[in-house]
């Protein structure tokens, strides 16, 4: 492997690690909020009340967290592409 190949592989691995670190926290919090929302829905159904279907602070937070996790996943995918390019050159 030449120096360029090694540099691209190292850059790709670093990008994958940074993307994972960036996506891990928001994804875990998103999953927790999603589970909490499902629990509230089950409770409201059991209780027999109708739940307001409007936007809530939690739904907005879930959207923001999902976007942050998606951005981290895109960084990881770009890092993987850089690693593949590093091996192909």
C-alpha cells in the first residue's frame, strides 16, 4: 500500500469513529423517547381517553434527535466510502 492508500484508510476509519460517536447519544435518547411515547399511548388507550395528536415538545425532540443520528450515520457511511476508495486505489 502506498502512502495515499494508508492515509485514505486512516481518514475513513477516523470518520467512521467520529460518526459513530456523534450518532450514538442521540439515537439512544431517541429510542428512549420513542418507548416513552409508546407507553403513554398504551396508557391512554387503557384509560379510555383520547390522546391529543398535535405536536408536542417530545415529538419535536424526537425529530431533532433522529436528524442528529442520521447525520452521524451519514458521516459513518462517508468514512466507509473513503476506506473503500483507499483500498481500490
